[in-house]
C-alpha cells in the first residue's frame, strides 16, 4: 500500500500539543502517554478534527513491535517474522495453509451470505483472520476506541500498552477498495450474518492491500510495502489499566468481546482449525 505522503497532525512523546509530523517521525517516536480513557477520547477528537481527510480505525496491542531501525511495524499476520526476512519456502507454506482453510470454509459455511463467500476471496480471508483460523494478508482493526483499548489491556500486566490510530480513505459499503492508496477495507458487520456475533460485538474491520494478488506476486514486494504502519496517524501509550478506566468508561470483558458460545460461525471455524492441525 502507499504510505501517507503528506505531514499529518499528530501527538509525540515529550512534546506539547498537536503538531505536523511525517509518518517516519511517528513510527520512530515512543508514543504519547495517555493516562486515562477520557483523555484518549479527547486526543483522538483533536486528531479527527485536524485530519478531516482520513477515516480513523484503531488497533490495540500489548507491545510495540519495531524493526531494526527502531520504527513501529504493523504487518498482517501472514507476513510477520522475527526478523526482516522471510524465506520463500516459509511464505509458500503459509499461503498453502490459507488456501486449505479457504477450501474448508467453503465446504462448511451454511449461514446467510453464501454467495458472497463463494465469489469474493477477500471476504473469505476476512473471516479466517477475524476468527483466528490461520494467518492471512489482512490486519484486524476496529472502529471502536473502547474495543481497541480493551484488546490492548486484556490479560496484560504491563504498565503500558499501545493504541495505534490509522488514517484510511473514506469507507463506502461492505468492501471499500482504493486504487489511489492501494488499500481494501472490509467492514465485517456488513459481510457476516447476525448469527456470527464476534464481529458485531467487536465492531470489527480488516484492512489489506488492493488489488488482491497471489502470494508469488507478493514475494516481489519490498517488505516495507506490506507494513500498515505506513498509514499511522498517531501512536499512544496507554497508562496502567487500573487507573486508565473508571466507572464511566470501563474495560470490555473478554466474555463480551468473544461471545463464542452463541456464535454460529465460531463453531464452523473451530472445526477448520482442527482440520489444519491434523494436516
């Protein structure tokens, strides 16, 4: 995808107020420390007002993954590695597993929206990624600040976690494709039936490259072209969860975010996970 070329309004650690920054500066910065959820909402409101050309989606993480240059990285799961290099053999193995999972999803899916599942690969990838079946070329994000922060701090005993604000093109419909930015945005609540509860509770979106291409073509990409930190507007460090939340703004429980006992699609994807493990 294409990086945000122009400077955007952002917050940086150890600097007062909002200021114009490049994506490179934001990646390299430690991230603005935000003690409470209420303060985070107010900071994001300022970002939104100052950067009206972007739609914001959010991602929460327990740690900030950086490359050898100390810059934040946000790779889709299928491209992640412990180094800046992934062998062709490993890439092929991961994409073969993804193709196997796609085939099994088509076999087992019997809910509403079957035609869209059959005809649109990016939707199949979205389901497999969101239900954690296997690695895909998509990145999980959300439209909800509260959901993103809850994910970052759930079962985390660290004093600081991370919230990323990504600047994306305007969204229209269930799948938005931007040739100008080289990005696709999948709105999960528009493609998953009501009986698939997880995306609706999580206000889930996924983002991926546009156009969708086969893995052999992706091997020709420079690694940094696959990094969604290229769309970073701001990076926040969240304060200790015991003081970050209060009675007005509380963390969403794991049970609320993952209503899997009532989620009909979860049972299908769990079967696919078992089949992958037995391959």
